[in-house]
């Protein structure tokens, strides 16, 4: 059924044509992508969920103008398609921003359904409509996005935490099984339930290993807080997704969530500055009051 849809898509829409993964990778390098549209992430999801990798491309004057990965009538990674297949809880990628590798010099309709499509694609894709939700993108710590008092308070939190014997450690130095265990345990302590995709989290982390970023906090070798950050880099943009976190509430007096947000935004900004690329650090949908302390709302689109 999926392949019949794709065949109809290519025959009915002359602007898009079947392509291969190498062409998609080329488009990502040329025009940028986000975490959810990263070739590694798409391949990981397809492999884990037994979904075929299907790619389409559009051309302008015989030059590659953009490419997409699609699952039937949806963009790859779309949660609505996973819900139809009863696979929604297999992998958790949050409500990730979808930056499509499409030239900003082209004007072309998207031939499939999508949501949470970035404002970066708004002028290039002609059939996008505003979505009611907005995404919370972190303000810049380095460029004055926060007040002096706010920055002072965050640095003071870090100082007091260290004076109490706390240590700040990097997730990248752990293996995927360790990361999954820490995240699942602390998520359950904070929210009273297991996270989505917990039974296959270590498997997913193994696939996307180079994209895992973030910190975790310990006191006396006891892990007390973690934030799971997925980050992708293209030649156009650094895309970071704060998927979720976990905290041992017995240590809430140290404001571990605030410390981690401060550290992780700084970490991402340093990487973006070194690469001389813009950073889009997403906290997901603007649905919690605390996000207003760290982020500004940005529009997203659907088709």
C-alpha cells in the first residue's frame, strides 16, 4: 500500500521524483537538516520499526533543490503515521522541529503530510499552514538573551552544588546501556512513570550514538539528575532537541533541572560558535511555564 502511494506520488507530481539515500544526504549537507531529519536518525527509525527507507527529490534547472524522506503519505518520523501502525511508543523523539533539506531559493509544494515544520522552510514550501502550537527555542546565554541577574543566579546554583560535593559529568562518556538506565530511573522518580520507548531506548541510542549530548549530575557517586539531548550538525545549522529529563526529587534543593538547562544551552552554544553556525535548541512544544524562563516561542507549520 505504501509503495502504491509512492508510485502515485511520483507519477502525479512531476516536481518530485524517486531518489536514493545518497541524494538525500547530499541535500542535507547542502541545505541543512534537524535532528529528526538527520539521515542517521531516519535510518535508525526505519531499521528499528521495519519501515522502508523511501526518499524523494525535487530539482530546479537540473540542480538538486531539496529532498525528503517519507513514510507513505507522511514525512518520515511523523507521529501520526506511527500511531496508525501502533508504533507510537516504540521510540521517543519528542515534538522535534522538522528542518527539511530544501533550498530557500525554491518555491515548491510538499507532496506529503507533515507537522512541526520549521519556520526556516516557510518561504520555500508553498503549501504550509500555521500550526496552533509553537516550539520553545532557547535564548542565547552568550549573546544577552538572559538578564545579568538570571545568569548570576544560575552560576550561583552551580557553585553551591559543587560546594555540596556535586559533580557535573558528560553523557557522551557513558555507553548506551548506562545512559538508558540513568534516564529511565530518574524519569520514573520525577514523573512516576516510565518514559516512552524505554524498552528500546538503549537500542535507539546505539544507532544515534554520535548525536547524544548533555550532562548528568552526581552527589557522592549517586546520579541525581539528567537531561537527554540529541544534537545534529549540518553545514547550515546546529539542531538540538531536549527530549526530556529526570530528577531525584530528594535533591531538589540544588535546582538540578535549572543547572542542567544552563549547562546544556552553554554547551550547545559553544559548539555552534566553534562551527560558526546558528543554533536552534528546542525545548519542544510551548506547554510548560518554566520554558518561558529559558525560551522564546517560535512558529511551526504543517501541511
